[in-house]
């Protein structure tokens, strides 16, 4: 009685293993392809984004670390029209999300709060609507959050205003009420750093300027 049952279990286990192997694709490739599929890209900037490639590190606009994990996405002023997708929240090693000056519409996915290593999120100069997700307050590493020149509404959530490392948060030129801009420690870091330079000097400046905290409130 037991032997056929065991065989059945092994059979089921083998199928499970096999199906797992078959869906073993790159999470980051999948996430970026979902983003691409929702975009209109009139200049065909994303032509190199081939879903059949093993990892996305050779794709234009994508930068990886030594472990082939995506650390930057730079698509600036590329005439991209479409929506942000929750899938981008799966890029867990992402440090720079630079999508400014396009025609990106819709809301900022709450899943962006999962981007635990993000240093800069620059979405300014798009056509984003809805409110700023309070879950962005989970990104403790975030220094730069530029949402200015969109059509966002509501208020900047308290969790976001309280981000421990924020240096500049700009949500002016939206329909955002209350505080729309926060700057701390002056321009300690370049707003659009183009390389992963070691931040030793910036960190030093940051430590010395720590008491010099200024918050500008505009209504
Ligand atoms: C933003 O969206 C509105 C409504 O769809 C549209 O009329 C406007 O041209 C868009 N602006 C930009 C900069 O894409
Ligand atoms: C914030 O955004 C507004 C609107 O684009 C811009 O005029 C202003 O210079 C920005 N402020 C800072 C401190 O970057």
C-alpha cells in the first residue's frame, strides 16, 4: 500500500522541481520588461531590452553592480509615455531611479516603498497623479526625492517628511498642500550623480553639517 503512495509523492515532487526550474528567470528582467510593455517609446530607446537575455546589465539605461544586480535606471527626457508599474519595486538593489522629464502618467506605486537601497528617486517633470505613498517613508536610505512638476495631490505624508537621510524633497508645482519642499544640509551631494563615486567627502560634510538643518515651508 505504502510503496505506490511513495511513488506518487516522488512523482509529484519531481514535477514540482521541474516546474520550478522552468520558471527560473531573472526577476529584474521580468520587472523591467513589464515596465517597458506599459510604455510608449516613440524613439525606440528600449530596443535593447530583450526579455530573452540572462540579466539586464547590457541593456541601455541599466547599471548593475558586480553581482549583476540592477543599481541604476536612467531614462531621462526620452519622451516615454505610460505608467510606472508595481514590478519596479522588485529591483531590490536599486540605488538611483532617474525617470525625470518624460510623460509618465498614473500614480506612484506603493510598492516603490520596497526599494530599500534607494538613494535617489527623481520623477520630476512628468504627469504623475494621485497622492504620494506614505510607504516611501520605508526607504531609510533615501536622500533625494524629486516629484516637482507633476500633477500629484494630497499632502506629503509625515513618514516621508521624516525620512532620516533626506537632503532634498521637492514636490512643488503639483496640487500638493502644506509643506512641499524640504532641504537639509545644503547641496552636500550632487543631485544627479552619474557615477557610484565613494561618498567619503559627502559623508564627512554631512556629519559636520548635521546641526545645520533647515526646513523651508511653502504653502
Ligand atoms: C498630462 O496629461 C494631460 C491629460 O491627459 C495631457 O493633456 C497633458 O498634455 C499631459 N502633459 C504632459 C506634459 O504629458
Ligand atoms: C523645486 O522645484 C521647483 C519647480 O520645478 C523649482 O523651481 C525649484 O528650484 C526646486 N527647488 C529646489 C531647491 O530644487
